[in-house]
């Protein structure tokens, strides 16, 4: 975080000039609560200054001061998050929005309500009920702020019928990082006016601006509501029942599943027994909590009868009807206390809760086998698992809990491996990694790259981390910014990486690749004068590809899930195909066209398509369909407009595979030679530079070695496919 400035006394005075001094806190006056959220495993960090904002104008003025002085700002609501998003890891300023807690006005003609961002979900829900209305979004944490709900696109229990928060946001007022105030959306319910900046802000996690005011859709409250508590002997029967409600045309307001252990923990926490433990001598192992709403009691009676038949046929022990407000309240009070109950019975170590959580979404018919898979992975890592979820839309909450025998470091390491495994499985079965784990966070991507390149030694990793954390990387999409990725710069400054990071594992490989380029340039520029620093195109792709090969080796070594391994192996094969195989085809195309030109032959689009199409058929063989339109691909390959560029991808890849193999097998001597290769720049012929590093590109050996690796990866891929029965 070295690119940020500190909060100085002058900055404090500037902020006190735009915010009442008694609502500006520094030093010992800052409450410790501002250093963390509800999940302490993500660590703590104190801000340098806290502002209790009461208006959009105060937030705007504070943001402008911070922007002009390069000071980081963290927006914070009630602090109920579970992923560390409101933790000020870079120090700077925390803007606390909880005092912006006014329900401003209802427009009952258009069924909207205008609120400040700090209004609590519970407060709006209760106020709506008093007016015969309902605000449908209903996440488990009722005392989060609405600004936080919108920033995370919170879902909740009623999402299976009514949708997530996104479906109820009509308009908002936002303070941008520059301090500019803008509005998105309107009161109207329908628009077709192009890109939706409103939807871009929803779920942006506070990365694009601070939401200060919201216009939210409300609906008339249902006339009748009833809940069913349905116990099952096994979790499998419990979850297996979920799709049956939808298949039979029932539309529950909420449909939750929970296991016996977490129900008992919740009942201990609230001090009340709500869910039956044993019925007619049969022990309950899991429960469904189902809520239906309707216009009349008769309508609900019919629904209850049909739902009961479905549940009992699917293996339910009994169907218990919560038909009074008190019974419904008790049933849902127990459900809403699950997280608090888990936390109350979780061990602490070194000031941290040994607890972490993920939420994934899987297809309804995959819930049961997926949960079973998760428990198997938990058993493999020796982790206690607690799970529950919004079964109606396949959104599952999975908690891992460490015991007092495991260290914090070991718990975090196991948690990382556990999540990697179950996320891969969620994707495989057609689900998504939702909520806070929707993608690989950039901080995590940097850790993955740093860990994968560890064989290159401490000095390399130190420089790598300085670059990744020190402002070398422009990772956000922007107006006018091209796709792809690029590393560049000049002799006098450190290199820059331009990429569009979107949280995929492929992006992580791109990060490793481009940082390979950047460190190659840095080492060369810091070793030689300008004239000898620039390296030849012949070696330009070696450092980047070597990084990818080392990262791939590390990920494969750590991978235990066969589906994830299959993805990695396929990615590795694609690297060979795209870099060694196809680039060789490109080079042959280029060679043929230049030879024809030298011989005085005429080249036009038709002849170029013919050459390219024939080569494609030759390289990919008769088993591949050679689409005639594919013959046009030559026209969009930018490297063809830079003569004799493409071949070096193939040669560089072969050299990189050889170098990575030597680094992994020979250790320190190979690393020393490799760093010398990076430092060499353009001070010697590239062939000589590579020979000193242990790779002789005047022989067939490096290419043959690379093809041997390709063959072994292909064999391993086929073995995994066979083992999975695919």
C-alpha cells in the first residue's frame, strides 16, 4: 500500500472544516470496532481517521480531500460483513454511514420508499409492515445497513420467490472517488436506455463509490403467511425434497435447509427449543423451514396440504405447521441466529476466531450431492463443517471451524485448500461461486503468483511483491483501454503491467506472465546501460512463459481434486497448443508468404486464405473440421504485421519449459544462472545468453524436451478423464 499518503494534521483540520469536529476521530479516540468486521479471521487494521458522516455533502467533501491528497478511504456501514471489506487495510480514512439513518419518504402511488444509506434493514422492514407494505429482500443479518445490502446485492431467505436486492433498487445517489455527487436510475419501473450504471453500482462492494441515498421498491404485504417446519431423518432426504416443491408448481416465499447440529446450537444460543428432536421415536437429522404467503387462508390451506403430501412422500418424518405469529417468529428466530450460534461456540486463537465461510450457488438437483461432497472434503482436511442455506435458490452457506489443536496459520492454509476444492466442484456441477467469493480477489491472485514462483528465490520474490503491491499494475477496465494484457515502460522507470483483471484463474496466469516480462526488463535495466539493456525478441517471451510453467507446477502439486486437476492440465495443454504448436504454424505461414513474395508471386486475400487453410488442415489433421471461414484468421493476427515475430513464441516456450524444469530439479545453481539470464538483457547474443543459462537453442533438445512434457501432460490428462469416468 506504499502508493498511498498518510493522514497529516493538516488533512485532519481540512476534514474538520467540512465535518463537525466532534464527529471526526483520530488516534486513541477511534473505537476499536472500526478495525474489523464480523469475521475476525480476515484480520484487523486501524484507520488513521474516522468520520461520522450525516449527509451526502459531508461524504463528498471528505472524498474530495482524500482524492486530492491520495489518501485511501474505506466506507463502512454496520460492520456486519464477513469478508473484511470494511477493514481499512491501507489505513487512511473510514467514513461511517450509520448516522445517515433516516427513512425519508414513501411514494405510495409508485410503491417506492426513499432512504438514507445507513438505515438498518430491520428498521425499514418494520416500518413497511406498519404501513401494510413489505420490503422483500431478507438476508440473514437484519441489522446490516441498506447501503451495505445494495453494495453486496444481498439475497436472503425470500430470494427464491421475490429475488435479490438488485430487483428492488430503483435509484440511488452516489459519491464518486473524486467527491463528485451523481444519481443513477429513477422512480420508474421500466427502462431500456442502454447501459445501466445503476446496476453497475449494485454489488460493486464499495469499489466504485459510496452510496448515500436509495429509492427502493416496496410491495403490498401478503395477507396471509404460514411456515412449515419439516424434519427429516437424513440430510440427503431433506435436500432432495427441495426441487419437488418447484416441480409441483408451489412457490414458497422462503425455503431453507438446516442440519440438526446447527439447529441445536442455535436453540442453545436463543435459549428456546423450537425444532422437534425426535418424533415417534425417529431422530431428526435435518430440517426444511418453508414459508408460503397468499391472499386468503383457504389458499394457504390448499398449499399446506399439497406441500405436506410432497414432503411426506419424499421421506419427511412429519410436517409441523407454524400458523401463529409467535410460532413463525420462533422458527425464524432460530434460523436467523445461526451465525451468532456458530460464533458463540467457535474457538479463538491469537485473537482470531477459527472460523471462515463461503456461499455458493448450485442447481437445485445438485444440492444434496454437493453438500455430501463438501463434508467429504472437510473430513479430508480435518475441519468441522456446519452448513445451511437458501435451498429454494440453491444458495448454500458453508462454515469451516478449527479446533484448539490447530494453529491459525495451519487453519488458514487448510481453509484455502478447502475452498479451492469446493469452489471447483461447485463450478463443475454447473453452479457459481457467489457473494464474497465470486472470483479470486486480486490480493489472493498476487499471493498465488508469489507462492508459485517461490523456486526463483527470495530476492526475486521480494522484487515481484514490490512490483505487484507497489503500483506497477493497472488492473481495472477503463474507457479506451484495450483488451488483453501488456508489460511495458522505459529505461528510466519501473515497468508497468496493463491488464483487465476479472478474477479468473486464467487472469492469475496472465498476471504471472506479465510480471515475468516486467522483472526481465527491471533486471536488465538495472544491470546495464541503456544501449545494452534491451533484450532481443528471441528471448522476449521466455521469462513470462517460465513464470507460467512454474505457477502451473505449483498448482498441480497442490491440487487434490481431480476435476480441478483436469482444468489445470487442459490449461497446460492449451499453453502448448497456443504457444508451441499454433505459433509454429503461424511461422510457417509467414515463411511461405515471404518466399512467394521473394519469388515474384502475387499474393491476395484468396491466395493467403488458401495457404492458411491448407496449413490449418495439415497441423490439426483430418479429424478436425476445417471451417472455410477459419481460413480468414490470418487477417486478424496482429503479429503478422511485425515480420518474423511469431516464431519466437515457439522457441521461447521451449526454452522456458527447459529452464523451469532445471530450476525445479537443480535448485540454487539453476536459479543463479536464470537470474543472470534476466540480467543479461541485450549485452550478448541471445543464443549465448541462453547457453549460459543452461539451454542450447542451436540443438533440437529444448524443443524435444518440451514435446516430451506435452506428451506426459496429455497422458496424465487422459488418465484423469478415465478415473472420472468421463
